[in-house]
């Protein structure tokens, strides 16, 4: 993989499974000072053109990276902020979402599944109860989700989110802003929700990188989050 000079790069990275290793539950990940320092160095090396693009809620990702002073797109792009600026959000149908959330929360409680509630999305994790995957899929089918929302089949998770909240749109939004505009975008991710980002990156001649196995439209492949951290280290030392 040949990269442009670091000052010509705009770097975007997913969080779970990309920068940090997947954990049994969302709140059991390990984010150490080495990773935070690496993100700070990468941000400086790219003159501020570095962003984390995650499915986590903004308040959640800020709990882990709030002191890194970098751009963040959260809730799959439903929320975003630049360093030193207020968080901005998409508009969505609150009443419709609340109906879905109530039904999903009730189902998850019946099957003892972990629910992750966000401002714009709700995720049900079944990593600790894989035997319920088919029940969960059948339940989501029974909801007859309307045209404004979609259900994402991620790694041991199913997530309902607004269709307009996607990582491709999030990256495109950042690319229209300083300090990202005019640079070559690079996006690295590991899961189904990252495919929208890869699609956008490929359409503008950027660099798309998939972490781990599985089909993907990404152009390049890395095996583990440790490889992503090594790539970022190479960029900071170039």
C-alpha cells in the first residue's frame, strides 16, 4: 500500500475492531494512553485532518477520547464535531424511533440481550448469547421498519439507525470542511457499517482499508487493530 505524503492525507478511522480490539461488551474495551497519544500525534502530523468515525454515541466516545482534541463523527454520522466546536446532529423522526426503541428494549429484556441505546440508534448485542441470533433477526423482520430507518447486521450485533446516518455521509461532510478539504481521504474500518465509508472513499479516489476477514469493497486489507496502530505510527514517523 503506497500512501501520499502525510500532509496530503485526511485520515478517518472506525473505533471498535479498528483502533481498539473487540471486547465481549461495549464498555469492556481497553483504551490506553498509547492509543490516545498515537491519535494526538497523527492529528498533528496531518495538520488536524484526523477523525474517528464510530457507531458509538458522542458522549460515549468522548468518555474515551475526549482529551485527544480530534474530530469525531458518532452514531454512524448522526452526530459530529470538530475540535473546540459544539456537537451537531442530523434531524430524525423522534416519535417513530421511540416506538422502535420501546419494542426492541422489551424484546432484548425477554432474551437477556445487551442493549446499547444512543441518541439516534439502538443496538442489540448477542455476543454472549449467540443462540438467539435467529430470534433477533426474526424480531426485527416483524417490526416492518419504515423507509427512514435501516437495520444493520454487524458482528454479533443488530442495530436500528436512520438511513441518513451513515459513515460515507459523515466522511463526505468532513471532507467539505477545513482541515480535511483538498486532501486524499483514507478510511479504515472492520464491520458492515464501514462499507458506506469505503464506497464514498473509492468514489473520490481515496484509500479504503478493511480490518480482518470478510467480503468488502475496500481496496486494501489489514489483519488486526494492532496493524492499524502500526500504520498510524508509520504515518507519524514519516
